[in-house]
């Protein structure tokens, strides 16, 4: 369902629930939503990912940002858009994927790691930038990238972020406005109690690091 993206209305933490099964996806998403998450991504290399995304859209799509990650081709983007998803996240910078997704009204976060990719993504209409893998840039590289991007660019580092204030504050003090959170937040082997506890810790730590940045 198309909705206007306003970062101020979201908890800017994208939950990447890679490997989730369709039969579990509603329950897992509800655990995350109960702790404050508003943006949930099912990577396309998860089992029956489109089925999971469609179920999430039906249950939560009118209130939250629900969609897919690991989208690398326009054909994949079209399949995701057809589910009613409103969130598109990619590991790479593909102008055609960005334009398709933006035209469909999706919040769109392409993966970039260089200034050339970042500016091309923004020119194509990207909602924000997934800095991936941020470990390839390091703190100094991320700082250099932020120094040349337009003020207010939504930058979400992804890769190696854990649920500590120190881990996130390293980037928020430079200008990161959110994060994509993968295996540190969710793996299929985790219990519901563990997922809830880690989600709560991520939210609390993120809010604390914003206060301290």
C-alpha cells in the first residue's frame, strides 16, 4: 500500500528477517512491532519470500513499512511491488530498480558504498541509502562519504551493527539516521523470547545513542 515516507514517523531501524518461514512470519513480525519496529524486510533469498511478504502486507501493510531486501533486478522489484509491499531494499545500486520502486510509491533504500553510487541513487529518487557493507568503508570512510552527501540524506549503515550504544553511536554521531539490522537481531534459530529481548535492546540502545550523539 502506497504511503508517504516520513522518517520522523518511523523507528529508523530496518528489521532484516532473513530465513524466516511463511508460517512464522506474522508471529516474528509481531514480536518486533511490539518492541517498536515499524520497518520490516524479508530478503528474497529467504524461503518463499514473496509469500511471507504478501502475508505481512495483508496483516501490517496499512500501518507499517513492509517489503523485501536483496532485490537485484527490475523483475524482482516488480514481483515485490505486486505483493503490495511499500519497502524496497537492495544490496547494490541499480537505477532501474530504484525508479520502478519509487514510481510504485515504495520507500526505497539501495545499497551503496561509494560517492558515485550514492549520488546516482539519490538522482534516481532513492528515499535513502543503505550503506552496505559499512564494514568495507569503516568509520573514516563513512565519515568521508557523509561529508559530501546532501545534508539530511537518510543513511542507514548495514553490516556488523550490534545492540550496544557504542556500536550504533559510532555512526550516528557522524550522521547515520538509522540502521539495517540482520543476524544480530534475528536468525531462525532464535527463540521468541530471545528475539523480543534483542529487539528491545536495539530500540533502547538506539534511543540512548541518539540522545548522546
